[in-house]
C-alpha cells in the first residue's frame, strides 16, 4: 500500500515538473539557468491592399504602418545582427488577419509586433497606446477591438475560416480568456518599454498599456504586442505620422524598446 502511494506521488511529481518545463520554460533539475534568447522577430504592418485601415484627411493607415514597420525592421537588422527580422508584408498587399500570427508561429518567432494607427469620431483624441492580449477593461476598449478585428469581414469565406467568430459580438470574445496568459508578463514588459520610450524620447502623449482581445494577438505562441502610433483622425497627429521625422522617431523608439527587452530577457 505504501509502495503504491509512493508510485502515485512520483507520477504526480513527474507530471508537475513536465508541465512546468513545457509551459514556463524552467528546467526541472540541474544548476544551470535556462537560456533565453531573442533570435527572431516578426513585424506586422497593419492592414494593406484592399484594407486601408483608418483613413485620415489625406492619408491611410496601411501606408503609415508599412513605412514605420520597415524602418523598425531595418534598425533591428543593422544594429542587432543576431536577430532575424521577418515581415508579414513589405509592400501594399492584403494579408488575412489569421495569417499574420500564423507567419510568426510557423517561423517560431520569439516576438510578434503589430503596428497600427488609431482613429476616433472625436477628432481631438490623441496619443499612443500599446495593447497586449487580455480581457481586462474589455468594455472600455471594445470600440478599438471591434474596429481592428472587423477587417476579417473583407476576407473571402471569413465565417468558415474563423469558425463563426463575429468581431462585432461581445459574446464571441468569451473564448479569448483562456489563451496567451503564458506570455502576458513578457508582453507587458515590452509594451511598457514602448510607451515609456514614446513619452520620454519622442515626447508623445501616452494613453498607456492596455489589454484587449485582439485576434492578431490571440493565436500567437510568443509574447506579442499591438502598437497604436497615434490618431490619424487628429489633424496634428496625422501630420506628425506622415512626417519623415515623426516616422523616424517612432521607429527608433520601438527599436530601442526591443533592444532593452532583449537585454532584459537575456540577462535572466
């Protein structure tokens, strides 16, 4: 009887250690610390092709996000040569929302960064904000969640491809609660660095780090953030977003945040 109890305890212990290894990355035994590296980053320029994204008085979100995304990637490639950069798009083409995180998953990326511009009916709204996957304050962020996720309606057979997911229905988001929790801490770390750099180095107004059930972040199997560079619906911010200096400053801030995140990760 005692032997059977010991066998059961051993089985439970092995199961717990295996679970810990698979889902937290910690080694069950040994004195060596686990090695963390940032080897591969996927940069996602939001929207594109048939999907213009938000539209300002004279510019489109899809063009601004592509310009900044390519610049961020070029900085990483030049200044962090040990990090491989993969783009979800490098030209004005449409990429299905579901395919964007799939690109990151297929390439076993260590980080996923989706770049966007904001918009609001209130033309005075302004500032940057960075989202991580989560359902905290869901109702307050539902407008942006609905807008970013609703691009799937432009895709063919979207009802079948997204298994009945309705981006306009709050009920569809109930399933989002159970995913991405394993990467929340790292995602929040990068998001905080981005917003801090936007504020301290680029002198932008930060609306903070927020959680939202954004489809593009939901199915990634690595830390992921969605960055809103500013409001294209605001006259002043649209001008800044379209300026060469503005794009350079924003791209530099994102690069510096990735560099700081990498250093933090690899110091563990």
